[in-house]
């Protein structure tokens, strides 16, 4: 397949179907075309523990939080930590 003539199709197939293409230049392999997600999965695969956390978040619906909701959760945890610290070390 000539990548130049079919470039749009190659990009779509790489992105949607995770296909990989080797582009030859002057008869020698020169470049690989693959989706960004495929590249990341190949170079730096997600550790199993992180996959488990992500799956749990999806099951609980927590993967759909907005940035505002995430910031509120972080602020609440920090407030609680400060409150506990004040209880343990009064007067500071």
C-alpha cells in the first residue's frame, strides 16, 4: 500500500483498529505508523495495580468526575488531615 496515496485511510486504520504500518523508503523500512494509544501501551504499559484501580473507579462511577469535583475531593481530604493533625498536636 502506498502510504502517500492512502494516508487518510492508514491513519484511520491505525487509530480505530490499532493496525501498524511499516513505511519503506527506497526499498528499506524507514518508519512505523501506529496510533498514539498503541505506542503508549507498547512503550510504557499500564501497571496491573493501576489497571485495577481504574477498573474499580469505573465500577463505582468515579471515572466521570469533573475537575471541579476532583478539586473538591482533594480539598476535603486536606481539610480532614489538618483537622486530625490539630487534634493530635493541639496548640500549634
